[in-house]
């Protein structure tokens, strides 16, 4: 016969049930708070990364990076250098660090100008999304990263890295005293193919220099077109640019002349290396897209610039560099004259 159920046993069982329920609820709340905190931390991190990517217009890396890869591949093929993953990573890191340094410094240096310009007032620093001190720290960290990585490649990259850093940061001040800041910007991006070639070989050659001239005149020309948006603002605030100095119509003609030089440089490069049909096809498309810009981006239609500027020039860069790389692989471009 079972023992009778006592009141003390019932009370004890009830207490254990309440304690268990208490711990389950507490654990659930703790886990819930932890998950929410992690989600918030992840959201904050993604938001921060997004802000800095926007600060440096990371998508515009597509302007110079394809040309850097063309210089890199040409260096490997023309000299017979051994492919090394570590060197490729070093080159890509230099590209990223240089881009972040240049744009971070530019956004910091121009923060007051940007705040006064309705077109740029929404940028990260004038809009208060990123503090000026944070932008300086970001820029400094990337500059150090660029110098350190460049120093580990070879002696010439070590010696030239400070020069490159001076050019890519110095551009930000040129608009304060010269209308030809667009050419300085082109020079800054033109470093890419030469730098990549030097990273592989430790020397300078004709082909990467011609690639650099293509980048310089192409970028200088399209930056003049891009600056049509700010011609009136620049004149009112004492800033210098080709559109502000020569009026929008004159600026378009100067941009066209620069792009004619670009087209000639494309032709010179093809003749110099005895390029094949892949290069000439890509070069023709590249030049056609240059011409297209002068129909799309006009002094009376500046509203179109912001929407399609990056797309057209990004596609131009990829098509030209990809066709050059494919052609040099298939047809074995001639070895350059070394300085």
C-alpha cells in the first residue's frame, strides 16, 4: 500500500517547479538579450563599414584597379616573373590603402566646402555621420598601411611610396589655387599601372607609362565633365576648376581634347606592342564610351552626370583593361624597352 501524500511533499514539489520555471524564464531572457545585443552589434558594425565605404566611394576603385591589373599581368608576361599570391595581395592592399587614404583625406580637407555646397552637404562628414577626428584616424591608419605594405615589396616601391602618398593627398588642396586640379587627379590614378609593374619588376618600362598616360588624360577629361555640376558654386566661393575658369562650354572642349589624347595613346600602345584584335576591339569600345560621355554630359544637362558618370567610366575601365589583358595573354605582347 503506497504511503499517503503529505502536504510537505506537495509544497516541496511546487517549490521545485517554481524554481525551475524561474531559471528557464531567466535563461530565456538572458539569451534573448544576448541575441538582441549581438544583432545590434552586428547592425552597428555593418552600418559603420557602410559609412566608411561611402566616405571613400569604394565603388570608384573600379576606375584605377583594372589598369593596375593590366600593368601587373604585363609585368609577369613580359619579364617571365613567377606568379606569387603574396605579391598580388600586396598590390591589392596598396590599391585599397591608397584609395582610402586619398578619399578619406579629401573628404576631411573639403568638409567645410562640402557643407556649403547643396550637392555635397549630405556627405558623411558634413552630415555628421562620421566625425572629422574619426576620418583623420581612418586616413592615417590607411596611409600607414600603404607605406608599410609598399616597403615590404621591393626597394623602388619603398622609395616611391612617399611620393605617391604626397600626390594622392596633395590633390585635395589643388582646387584652392589651380584650375588644373583635374590633371592632378588623373596623375594620382595614373600611378596604378606603373606601381603594379614596379611591384613585380623593380623597374619602369614603356608600356605601363603609356597605360598611365591613358589613365591621366581619361580621368582628367571626365573629371572636368563631372565638375560642370559645381561650376557656379566654385566661382562664387573662389575655388578653381576648368569649368569655373573657362565656362562650361570651354570646359567641354578642353575635356574633349584630353580624351582625343587618350584615344591617341590607346592607338600608340596598340602599335607599340603589336596588339591583336582583342585589344583593338576593346580599345574601340573604350573610345566609343569616351565619345558617348560628350553627348550625355553637356553644360545644359548636368543633372545626368551624377546618375551615369560612375557607370559609364567604370564599364570603360573594365572593358579596356580586360581586353588588353586578354590580348597580351593570347598574343604575347612584345617585351618593353627598360629605362
